[in-house]
C-alpha cells in the first residue's frame, strides 16, 4: 500500500478527496450540535463580507501548493506536507463526529446584491454552522504556511518575499474565518494548536525515518538482516 501511494500520489490525493468530501457531507447532513462554541471575543469581531476573498483563496492555495511540491520539490517535501495535512483534516472530522459542535454567530441576513454578498450567501448555504472545531481552514492554512517556510525551493534569500507572502495569506485566511462568522475564536485556537502538534509529530517521525531508511525502503531493497527479523 505504501509503495502504491509513493508511485501514484495524484491517485492517492484523489482517493482522499473522495473520502474527505463523503465524510464531511455525512456530518453536514446528520450532525446536530451538542456544543455551541462562543466566547467574548467573538462579539467584538465585526462581520466583513470582503473577507470572502481570502476565504476562497484557501481552496486554490491547497491545490496549488500540493502540486507545486509534487512536481518541483524533492518527493519527501511533498509527503511532509501531504500526510500531516490529511491526518489533521481526518482528525478534525473525527472530533466533530464524536463531539458534535457548531456556532451561532452569523447575522440573520446581509444586505446587498454585489458579488461579495452573493458569494457569502452561497457559502452560508453550502456550509452550515456545524462541525467547526477545530477549524480545518485554520489548520490547513498554518500547515501550508509551515511548508512554505520549510521547502528547499524557497531557501534562497531572493525568495524571502514568497515566504512572507505565505505568512500574510495565512493570517488573512485565519482572520476571514472569524470576519465571515464561520468560526469562533475557540475554533481558530484549536486549529492552530492542532497544526503545531501535528507538525511537531511529523518532524519527529521524519527524523526517525531518516535515521532508519530501511523502514521505508521497498521490500526488494531492504537489508537482509531486516528481512530476516520480519
């Protein structure tokens, strides 16, 4: 299975997308929140319809970053992003299934018929106020940002502006989740914590595998002593 995934990364991502969308859709249509998340800071954050721009850029950022690393970076950098990203998204959905949660922050209605207002209405229609904690938008944004800071493709000083751009986009997306009343500050904090914990765990696993490369070598290429042990 591991060998197949290594040889077919695009198919692996496609299969995970099917799994994720199926799981997410099931939760959206079957979950009744037992926990409504709210804190005092939520009431101090205004609704801002123009935040829909960075919110939707999130989707583009994920796809572009994964394929950028897949096609141009060492394969280990692609998997260093892909696996933690998918693990965190899965854990988030599992938590929502075990602890159904939601928010009640959206205004009753928003005025206007401009493109931004229509995009927000479309978002609210497609994405309910349930299954919000931890915020997958926040988790993914921070995980992508960390990948930009880590990749050897941007290690040279002349690419510093790209790394700073990733920081700014990360912050803009995180803020958009609250400005659109999609998430509570609590969801955002949980998303950040999840991203940092999984990143630390992924770093530890990567270091361990680097010390023991025989663990990830194809069966035919593994040392004889390891095969005998198995």
